[in-house]
C-alpha cells in the first residue's frame, strides 16, 4: 500500500496536471476581458449558389393561378424539382452540374455563383414578361453542415440562416466536450473541384477574422478529442475486461467446488 507521504505527492501531481490541462479549455484566450472591444467585420462574404444546391422558389403575382406553376408540390426528387415537405408549397429546384436550373416558361437558367438576392432580382425581372407585379422568394432548402467528433451532439444539421458561423454551428451540436482539442478543429470544405482541410483555433479571437468563419453549404466540422479522452475510454475498457475476467474465474472456481 502507498504511504501517506506518497499519497500526498500523488495528490499534488494530479492537481497540477488538472491545472495545466485547464489552460487549453477557454475560448478566445487572447481577448482582453477587462474592457469592451470592437472588431470590424470584413470576412462576411455572401453565400452563393452552387451545384447540388436545392432552391426553394415561390412566385406570387396578381394572377396567382398562372404563377402557381412555379409552386406546385412534388413528393420526390424528379429532374430539377424537389419538395421539402407535403405541407410546404415551395418547389425545390436542384442546381445541376452546369450550375443551372430548369424553370417553367423560362427553361434553363444559370444560377451558380449568384446569391439568393441576386437570383431573386434576376428572376423577378424575367417574370415581368409573363406576370404583372411578380413577387419572388428564394431560399436554399438543403443548406446543411455536418459536425462530428468530440462534441455533445454530433449530427447533420440543416441551417435556416444563410449567414451561419462555425461557432454558431458548434453551439447547435451542444458545444465541444471538455476533452476536445480547441486548437485543432478542422473545417472540411469542397470548393471548385477541390477538398480543403482548414485548421481552426477556437482559443484565439482571430477565428472571427478567418475567411472560413462563415460556413457554406455541405461544410463538415471535425473536432478532435485529446489523449485524455482515449485514456479514459481505454482505462474503462481495461477495467471492464478485468472485472469480467475475474467474474469468469470465480464462476469456474465455484463450479468446480460444488460439483
């Protein structure tokens, strides 16, 4: 058995180890917390439409019966159309590999690279040929991000806001676990035929200046656990294995005694 003096030193070692680990836990460690500060937003670029996006387009006019051809429901993906739900009258249009959608009356229209606002303006002008005072509303229906790794609720999340940040997305997943590596969060993004792996440091306020701070459709966020997470799981597995082995030995011994 350990002597009292040895237990005392062991307790000090565990305490110091815990204090050292805490230094990696807080977010935005370089932020001056003694006074308010401001930062100019210069990295919030607009979200643009990309191939594989599904656009919800709703058109109203003074002649709703005519404009309703844009707004009928479908129960499945068929060609360029996709229905978000049977209760929602917004028709979804799948952006093809060429960056186009196929619309009634208009035909193929190039939409990739445009914002939803720019497409709304363009479509509203085009529809003046067919309807009087058309009103167009457009949303990206399948704007989603995947969050996996050492977070409370890893999952695929559908976003309602086209201007969503990495910190907002992580809050949807219940925030990082205490064992997560805050200096090594990886953003995975497919763009222009390439897959990028971007390291993000949540311990620095400079993350707010990152060009990747605002998310795009189909982004993936991976939060790496630190070694203590593995050690805890591995230790639990070893203890469980030893207990089960011990119980098996006891069962065998008792079985032999009572034969």
